[in-house]
C-alpha cells in the first residue's frame, strides 16, 4: 500500500514509501524498572523542561512510565477502570471510552465522568444500576448466546414431535389442523419463519404469503373450535365463546324448562339472552326469562300467565 512520496532534490526523483508492518516489541523488560528513577515534581510534569537540565533519574522515570503503560496495555488489551481517570461518554457515537470493570466485563462510557468533570472520582461501571447513566456493558455475554444456541435443537425437536411440553395431547390437538406436511416444513425452517410470520420480510411473494398465513390463522376459528348447527357454538381466539340454541319444547305460562349448552363453558357463563318464538303473528305480550345460570346450562321461564305456551331460542356468551 502506498502511503506517500519522499522528494529527493539531488537527483530530482520521487522515491515511493511503502507501509511497513511493524514487529511487536518485547515488553518483558521495562526501561529502568531496576534502575534509579525519580518522579519529577508536578510542575515539571505539567510544563516540561524549561531552563533546567533534567537529571538521568527524571528521564528514567519518564521512559519507565511510558514503557510501563505500553506493557500494561499490551497485557490487558483494554485498560481497567480507575478512580482518577476522566472518561469520555459517547452514547450513540464511536468516540467514547471503554474500560474493563472489576467483574471482567468491558463497559462503554455513556456520559462524561471523572475528577475534572464531576469534581469527584469517576463512576464505577460495575456499580449498577446506580451508574447506569454513565456506563453500559459494551458487548453481549458469549455465555448467553451459547445458552440460547444450546436450546435450539431441543425446541426444534419439541416443535417436531411435541416432546418436552407439559401437555402433549393438548399441544398436538392445537397444531393438528395444520397438517403434518405443513408443520414439518415449518419446523425445518423455524428461525426464518419466525421472522417472516412477524412482518413478512424475506418472502418472494408477500401477497401470496399473507394469503397462506390467513388460511393458517383461520384454523383458530374452525375445526373443533366451532359447531355450526341450530344448537351450536363458536370459540374465538382469546377464550371468548358464543353459544346458541332452540330446545324445541314449549313452556307453559308460569312454567320453566331446563336447557343444556352444546358445550360447557370452561370458566363462566356471562349472560343468557332468551328470545320468545310464536307460530304466527301474536299480539299477546310474551315475557321470558331465566335463572339458575351455570357453566353447563340454565333454566328458561315463561313469565306470561295469560299469553299461552311459548317456545324460545337463546344466545349465551362466556369463557
């Protein structure tokens, strides 16, 4: 790779300068680690040498500090957090500080903190959630991905045959309407289908995909979820059940009739609506009602003492 040119004025030509791959130096030995080195006073460190000739001990100290820091970074890769350093926060940008916490995790700085910023020591990234405004974990823990990856074969097997689920018969009943072929195909591409079911992305024919998905969704309303007859029911996604019927028997004035639901409500019947039926136009007022409402049925009543016998239809709603 060409990084620049150097001009040689004597023969008037340009010499090509190529990038050199640097050899990593050996930092097992740090300059003056066994020699005499003395830290200069802070004013020397801040201002540098002015009219004073620095003694060798000071120069040894400077080079020792530089070597020590390079050796430290060479060994740790990411420097450890400390209380005396000013850290730069760059949430949403690439220009921010990264440190290694005492828990071994690498943290990303979200907001400036340190002695020059807050007037106190820098915020410890491990102290969460107290310092969540200043630090966040920079990288996902590999063990979390390993744990998730380890469960994929198990879940794929469970999708294929229902093993490991807590109620295998109910699970098989719920998916039976899909058909074995369609379900095996879905199982084989579970990761892709999960994304596509969510938003339809990645499919070559979104319109056809949505049509096919609608057909699958329809199974939540059909099959064992409905019984379409004069006495029947419709189970809706979410648990709500609507039932209806016509007992086919007359109720004498002041009398009653026990009615059973086509299928029992699992938890509760919310309301029953009895509707009077007459053989022809009738100007007499019929009043019908009910009592003894349970999950299995109710008792219908003819509350009209003088209007004659009456037949009823009814609608019930519950879960």
